[in-house]
C-alpha cells in the first residue's frame, strides 16, 4: 500500500538531523513503533517513558490508543460474560 503524507519540512528535517535516517526510514520506523504500541495496548499494557533513573514517568496517551483500550476492555468484558454463562 502506498501512503502519501504532507509533513512539515522542518519537522522531518529535525528528525533527519537527530537520527541520521532518511525520511522514508523515519516513516517506516514510526509505523513499526506504532504497530508495536498498539499490540502492547491491546495486550492490556501501558507505554511509559522515564528518565534513566526510572523517575519522572510519563504515559503515552493518544486518541487512537484510547480506542484500542476501549475495544480491548469491551472484548475482555464480552469474554468474561461468555465464560460466566458457560460455567452456569
């Protein structure tokens, strides 16, 4: 699938400078990381960052990830209801 995006030149330029990667590599890596994050959220995990001492913790919050959380919670509730019904 081909996806075309308009991304601010300065934004990509800064990422290119910081990483030494080409814009296409940055986009590919970004999608790979997002895919991993979605899998983590779907597994009921949270994605956090902290300083090297493990302090100053921040949780990654995005609207699309909140949708994954809601869908996961709904599926878990549905599964729990199905298990309860089959036990009775």
